[in-house]
């Protein structure tokens, strides 16, 4: 298969795998674990989706950008899992209109920029 089509199909396959993984999580795991597992699976899949959107064949070796992306991912996923509670910070974030959809877009952007 042509590399151009592979580059287009692979991100789509990642999204389809996310849907399948969420169905499996709902069907197999107990209710108390479903929320955490689906949050982690969603964040990991969206990050991988963003990684496969980049055009670079050579991966970046800059450590500061990767550290910053990891910190942003930790904050987003930690907030969704309930591990991080900064009420004043999240109030300002919500006032700016940054909801879960925007956070998902930031996760995709983090995956894209991680190896850019």
C-alpha cells in the first residue's frame, strides 16, 4: 500500500481502535474501574492519533518540549481522574471556555507536537 494512504488510514484505525477499546472496557471491567480506564484509554488514543498526524520521519530529540508536553498531559489526565484538584485554576480554565472537547484537542495537539 502506498505510504500516503497508510499515513491517512493509520490515524483512522487508531480512532476505530479507541471505540472498540471503550466497548470492551464497558463490557469486561467492573463499574468502579470503567471511568478511570476509559479516561486513560481515551487520552492515550488521542495522543497516538496526534502522533500519527505529524509528517516528520525523523523524531525530535529535544527534551524540554517533551517534558512540557508530558506535564500538560499529566495535568489534563490527572484532573479527569480526580487526582489533581486546583479549584481556582480550573475555575479560570472553565471561565475561558476550555471544556472537555478543547482538552481533547489539546491532547491531540500534544501528540502531534511531541515528535515534531
